[in-house]
DNA sequence: GGATCATTACTCGGATACGCCGTGTCCGAGTCTCCCGGG
DNA sequence: CCCGGGAGACTCGGACACGGCGTATCCGAGTAATGATCC
C-alpha cells in the first residue's frame, strides 16, 4: 500500500493537544475564520510544527480541513457536536500506551504466545471500555465546560 | 521523608514484565523455591537489573519478598489468588501514560486551568473503570490461562 | 470599468539535528551457606 | 559427634554510559490573495 510507515504511533501528549486545538478551532470558526498552525500553537503553548503533525492526522480523518496558501489554515469539517473524543482518539492513531507497552513484553520467550493472547484480551476489553467512555464526550461539550468555567472565573476573580 | 524522588513514573512495559514475573514466581514457589532475578529475566527475555527494579517496587508494596545472600531471590508474600492486577498496577506506581500525557498539555496557557480540570475528570473516571477491570483479574487466573493454553498447545502441536 | 496574469506573501508538509528518558552494563554492600577446626 | 567461627560465593540495589524516540529548528513546494496591466 502506501508508505504509511512513518510515525505510526502517536505520543500520549498528542491526544491532549488535539483536543485543545479542536476546542480552539470550534470557538473561532464561527464566521469561517482562519486558524493557522502558529496561532493554535500560541494558544496551547506548543510548537507550530508539532501542531501541524497532529492536525494532519485529524485532516486525514476528515475532522478538520487544511487549506494552504495565503490566509490558509485549518477549519473544522464537521460540527463540534458530532466530534467525539473517540473520533479524535482514533484519528491520531493513538494506541493505548499502557497496553501497547504491555504487549511489547510478549515478543519472545517460551510462553510469549500465551501471555500475548491473555494480554491482548485484557487490552481489547479495556480499550473497548475506554472508547465507550470517550464516545460520550464531544468537542462541543468540552467547549462549554472550558469556556463557561473561564467566564465564571473571570467574573469572580476571587480565586 | 525518604528521598523517593528517584524514578517516580514507571514505563508502560514494566506492567507487563511485573505480571509475567509474578506468574513465573507463582509457578515455581510451590516448595518455597528460590527465584533470583537472573532466572526471571531469562524467562521473560529481559535484563536482570530491569527485573530487579520492577521487583523492588513489588517488594515495597508487599507483594513479593526479596531475600539477599547466597541462594537468595524473590518470593511471593501472598497467595496468587489474592494478588489482583490492580495491586500490581498500583505497586509499580503506574500512572496511566495516556492520561498523564494528556494532562501534561495543560501546564500553561490562558485556559490551562479549565482544560486541566476537564482532563483530570476524564482521567479519573477512565482510571476508575480501568482499575475496576484490573481488580477482577488475579495472578492465579493468569497462571491458569497461560499454563493451560501452553499445555494444550503442547499436546496438540498441529499448530 | 472589467478581466487576465504575474507577483508576492503566507501557508502546509517533510527532512534534519538536538535533548531526554528508558535501557543496558558495571560495581559495591550485604547476607546466607558451607566447610573446617576445636571442644 | 556437636558446635562455633571464618571464608566464600551469590544475591540485591545503586551509579554510570549508550541508544532510540520525541521534539524543536529549518527548508522547499504549493496555493490563494493582490496589484498592475491590457482590452
């Protein structure tokens, strides 16, 4: 197939960055405004190139859209209410680090096959539970939570 | 207190190694036999020092016991039926890599506090579910599964 | 005035180099065992 | 024959390098807006 061998596994931080980026996009896409990677990076305090790598994954999954050229940037392809955390999780090809690491320990040895099977079963079950949890949350929910909390804190700065 | 600052977070592979080590210990502790770190390392195809680091955590949690000197090694302190995966998870101070990484992304920025709160809530809920799953499995269960599967494969090597 | 086209500025995506964390190797401290000598 | 002591050997735990992966910096390719020019 295609040479997708480059960077098949994402680091855990990518998930948090992806979520924050999408929230930022959801709140500035009201009038089809542009959002270049640098601006997003400023808001999440990271590097522009790293954001581009993450957003490229999201673009490949159809969650965001990348427009090049002058005044280009990233735009949401779907309504924030229809983007669940599970979509993001799958988009960044996030293999659960705990379980993938656990499975790595069963690469060789006399009982590796048996351990691998048992660990795989556990990992599958746990990941299914996790996805079930992630399905229930959408970017729109996160936007509401974060921004309402920010406004409340702004109106009542008594710490 | 004590200088516990050294290596506070465990890598994901430690969990799998810990589980495999405990299974191996459970199956050779029938007559109080000894199990030095080198022997365990051979079985899980890893390094002896790494095993010692992991088993030291388990010893600190009271799951295994380390005896020094000639013919020393590690011994199970509890019955395999009473050791759950959750115990091991906590013993190695395994902070879920996905969630800890996600939380690292909320260290700074204008909305970092709000994101941190939201992410923490999600992480807590997910980790509670995970622990609930891990509580249901014991080392004894894993022993049965692994060794029965190994025997079945041995009796029927028709691959 | 309107359309066409070259210029330009700004973007994304990939290649390369640095830094850090996990891992592998070595060494010292401690202790249990074994053997030998004495009673 | 039984007991005590010393040597020995084997173990664990910690300190010091190596390697791989994630991250940051730089660069080229591409595209959409802009302005000038021509009809």
